[in-house]
C-alpha cells in the first residue's frame, strides 16, 4: 500500500518502484533483492493500492496523476487500486487511463459468512493445526448469524478506484496466528466498513 499523504512529503518526490518499501517505511526494505520491484511489475504480477487522493493538497493531485500515468505506461498488466473520497476528485479523474468507477454496498450477513469461510479455507492451507481453525470458523459464523452488526452511516461515502489489468491469481494467507489474534483479525475483516466504497475496473 502506498499512502499518498506520506509520499507527497518526500523531499525527493514520489518514489520509483525500487523505493516503494523504503518510502512507506517497511522495516526490511533493505533486504529486498536488487531490481525485485521492477521485475514483479514488469511481469505484471503487482497489486498496488495507492491510498488517499483526498488526503493530499489539491495542488499535488496533478503531479500524482502524472506519476500514476508514468507507472501505468512503464508497467502495464498490473492491478491498481486508487482510493479517494468522491468529493475530492471528479468521477472521471482517471477515466482516460482505463479506470472505471463502480459502487459497492456494505457486505450482507451472507457476504460476511462467505468471507469467513473462504478466509479459513485459505488459512488452513498453511496452518500447522488446521483443525484448530475449524472451531474459530464455527464461532465466527455463529456470531455473524446471531449478533446484530452496526450499519455504516449513509452520509460518509468513500471512493475506491481500481484498474485490474491482469487475471486474478490464487492467493495464500500466512500461517494461522494465536487464537486471540486470529479471531480479532477475522472479526475486524468481517465487519462492514464504516463508510461505503466505490471500485473501478477496466472497461
């Protein structure tokens, strides 16, 4: 994830791919192999979240758009998510670059249950004791079915724009964490967002 609010403050400008990890202060950025980010993006294996167009000054947005266009031109075939509140930029702000705006509704109880099931299915593949996850899954599914969930306020929409330029690839989650961490993360992920979201996909 590339938080624009942090990136625009860099004295040397918005980063090139080789500096992405250092720019967002990933602790192990020095251990990445030389040219790793460039190879991933040139192969079209990247998924990048460029977060918070609405959180940067308006004077920085055109520079940010040029930076994005340069990356898209040099590294086609990757998947990009660019987020902003709807009021910050026009709906067609990146339309010329293949981004299309979509609206997402909050997840229903059935959606959350499907997410919980798929999350645990993926987590079992790398877990030392996959049967332990069975109990967590049942507990979460019971909570989804029996406990009311707060609904997001309608007056706080968010905006997510994405350009998915390559087919989805199977993903594996990291090994299961201790019980408390697994449940906290899964419950947090299963909750509907506090505000609506919009997604963009290529035409």
